[in-house]
């Protein structure tokens, strides 16, 4: 899966699950300050992103440094490669 495709899936999820306006979702958007997500929302986002990598686990420690939408893409990308 490409990074662009991962970004698209994240964007779809942020729009449908968290009701964030599409225009606000950019790679540089900060999850907390720009998109108003809290720690519980972040966990929900991780759970939804697991659908991109069936059969693989996401190490929660990887998300400790995540600040932006692009950071989420960068964490997920290696997990989508076979």
C-alpha cells in the first residue's frame, strides 16, 4: 500500500468516525491542536487503522511519538509492506 493510499484511509476515517472536515485534514495537521483529537480518539484511530494491516499488530509504543497525520502514515507504512 502506498503512503498516499494510507493517507486516504486515515482521512476517510477522520471524516466518517470523528466528523472532521476534509479541508482540515492535511499531512501536516496536528492530531491534537489542529484536529482536536484526545487520547481516547487516538486509540480509536489506531483500532480503525488495524483494518489496513490484517493479521498484524500495531505496537502502541510506535504511536507515542505521533503528532501529525503524516506521522501516522509513517508508522503504518512499513506495516503494510509484505
